C-alpha cells in the first residue's frame, strides 16, 4: 500500500511547459494543473492526473481519489492503492529572487539547487538535476525518478510497489540556479550574474540590475557604469546626459550547504 502525497507550494526552476487556466501559473512538462484551496493553480507531478476534490491532493491517470483514506484507487483493480501526490505551485516567472533564499534544496557540491519539495538526482552527465517529488528515489539510469516508497522498474519504465505501477518521472536539468552567481562581500548574500552588489540602508546587500554599477550614497539606488548618482534629482548623470536611476532589490541570502 502506498502513502499519499500532499500539495507543495514551491517556486520553479524548471523550464516552463504547461500554462494553467489562470494564465499566471505554469507547470513543468508531464505534470498537470490542479486548483488549490485558495483558487490558485498548482502542479500535480503526474501527467493527465486526476485532481482530488479537496484541492490539496491529486492522483495518477486512470485512478480515483479516496480522500478519506488518503489513497489513489486504480479503476482496474480496487485492491491496488497508490499514494496521493502533492501539488506544487509554480509562478510563471522563470526566476524568483526570493526563491533562492528560502525555498530551495542545495545539491551535493553546493553548485546546483532544486525547489523545496523536490529531490536532487544525478544526471548521466554527472551534473545534478531535479526530480519534482520530495524524498524521491533516483533511478539508476540517471534519467528518471520515482515517488518515495516505490522502486524504479527500468525494464517496464515505471515506478512499482507490489502489484501497482505508475508512470515514472524524468529528472529536470537545473537551468537557472546551476551557479551561485555573484557573491557579495561578507559571503552571506548573492546576486545574479551580470548585476552588482550594493549595500542597502539596512546594512544588508542588495542587487543592482547593472553590471559594474555605481552604488548611490543613499543606499537605495544605483546607476550604470560610467555614470554618477544625482540624488537630489533622482537621476543618473553622464556629463549632459541623464537617465532614470534604478532601485535595488534585496540580495539573496546564500543557502548553507547541508
């Protein structure tokens, strides 16, 4: 008998594949959009899945939800019971600055990250990929993964537990968070590549969206390289030319290795 999965609320580092009906949420390929209790959409880590009526769980294709028992029942065999899956919410944006700070799992080596609620699995290339399931089983082919409590059946290309089989999952390559980017002074914050670390008024580090930028003395704004901050006018100056300055956003606390 398999346990069920609960819904996850995590940011996305996978490539956008399926846009949900609200047009604001996207799910990875081979997953299913399901509505959450708050009306937003989340992602069930199974293709063509059944969204359960509690708006928290989901089941694989060709099964039915038994919410009271916390199980998925196979239509062809009422005795075959599977775990209910969690649904993960994935914002449409491909990069969330706050995502790195809290909702991430650092893979071995500290150079790759996966969303919270997923599992790092080694790919054939030796790099790390993300299985869209928590505490998942990484298959020996270094391509697929299975839910916790199941086994990889390489011959049938499924996840099995006793007489029950479900479709296995493909590990997603880490595309956005493969490297830390720019580490700010002190080693506690980071910014995406192509940006500049600037100290905020709080004493923490923020990220200016320009490379080799000029950090303004107000510790709130910044200007492109080669320009000067005109705090009184709220502009960036270069001789007679002026442009609108940019506001910095909070830096990303480095996730400690575990």
